[in-house]
C-alpha cells in the first residue's frame, strides 16, 4: 500500500503530551498543508512521519512497512525515499552548495547504492538549475541570502527524487515574491516526481493556493482535515479563528 500512514499515534516529552491517538495519511502526489498554533507539535509530527522519532504508541508506516518494527539498517531503504527541508535549512557550513546538494547522492554510494561521478554531477547541476542556483556551485551557505538558502535546502532534499518530502516553514522570514517562488518549486517537484509533500506554514493565503488539503493540529488532535477553501467555515471554532485571523475564539 503506497503512502505514509499514522494510526493511533501517541507521543510526548516527559509529562508533556503532544499527541494522543492521532491518525492521518499522506498519499503520493498529494500536497498537504500543516497548520496550528505554536507548540502544537507540527515539527515533531514531521519527524515522526519521517521515522526520525518513534511513537510511544500506535504505528507509522511508509508504503506498508511499519517503521517501529524495523531495525535501523532495515529503515534505511525506506528513509531514503523521504526528503526533508528543516526550518533552519540545515546546510553544512563547511561544504559549498554543490557538495551540500551532492551529499545525499554520495551517501547512497556509502550504502552500496552508488551513482557514478558523472551521474551525481548531472543530478546536482540539474537540481540547482531548477531552483535557480546554478551560479552558486562554489559558494558557501554564509554567502547566500535567506531565500537562496531555502532553495538550496529544497534542492538537496529533492535531488534523490524522493517519494515524499517534508518542508518545515520553507518560507519563514521571506518576502512575498520569494515565498511564491518557493511554493512554485514545491508544486513543481511534487508534480514532476509524483511525490507526496507536507508543508508546515502559517501563511494561510499562500498555503491555500499551493495545497490539495490542509490539516490543523490543536491541543494534541487533528481538528481539521479538508480542502483549503473550507477552513474559514469549519465546524471547529479554533480552525475558523486561525484561518481568518480573528481576535475572537479559543486561541
């Protein structure tokens, strides 16, 4: 069965409970927006879905394989199909942009799934060209603007053509024009590669235009999952308030 599925997932840190009996699914080719108040666990949910954290209870499976039942070695073939853009970009400061983007491809070689030097070079250059950074090959992260770092992070996360890609606040702190370009890249890669994507963002207007579906986390639960156009008229008061920016409501 294709897709990433969370079933009855519970997770927390110490006495702090983030989720209890949470269930959701991401299908290939689907772009899902993930919204919610601060500290609602959005980033933690992405890490759970990516297999970077294990749920305390419940299951998370990718394409029919339950992560929790697998050893770390058995997880690798599945995890390699997941790309992730972290909020702080997580680029390696000591590597230039070319080597940052090449890193996941070279990692495949260390796991016995290597590409030739020419294949790696072609993929890296193609992906950097796709995000408009072909002129930055020899530059280092500190030499790039915030928007350029975001695009470099997207290039690195998608260079292996993963089946699923997660984006944690990919447009935080960026101007509207640059944000629109980032979302165009996300849509483009999802359509080209048929990849499922989850995007964390509180930029509701932009997110509504980019996503097929929106999920809202609130007090440890998914209180909305549906079309972006239905956010403002949702049954749950917190969803309506979050979508409209109203001062009145439970938030």
